[in-house]
C-alpha cells in the first residue's frame, strides 16, 4: 500500500472515534492493548475512540499520541493525516485541501466562510 493511500474505504466517516475504532478493528486490537503499546492509559485511548456527550468538549489528543497510535496500528502517512484532521476543529477543511492540493488562498477562504481562524 502506498504511503498516500488511506487504509479506510473512501465513503467511511472521518470522525476521530470512527477512525480509531475502524483501525482498532482492522488491526485486531482492543483499546487496552493499544494503550499498552503506546504507553498511555486506557482512558486516553477510550477518549479518542468515544464520542463526547458535549460537543464543546471534544477530545483533542496530543500529536505525539496520534503518531504513536499510528505506529502501533501499522498505519501510513495518509492515515495519520486523517487522524490529525479528524482530531482538530479545522480537520475537514484541511483534509480536503491536502487531498485536492488546494492553494493556501482557497483554504483560507473556506476557513473564513466557516468562521474559523485563517492559516
């Protein structure tokens, strides 16, 4: 598999919990097993793999945690990109920008239209 081709199906949801759970199932790992492999608590992995009850309190794991999870799950750079984009509020716009090789001005226009901070 190429480094720029995500492992997930094209029509799969790209929220952080959906992605983490998909990758866990694909790797045949439990949340506890992943937590041990990346030397984090089970609650850290659980927060990444669960939907928040309150939208204003979404979980945003540290980039190092996402990188460690990607390595433990045997993912590639495209999958890391999906996880990073799903973990942060501007992820949808940034993911599309990278996949479509958008110009910075187009990305900032999209961010502005949604009332988000510009790059």
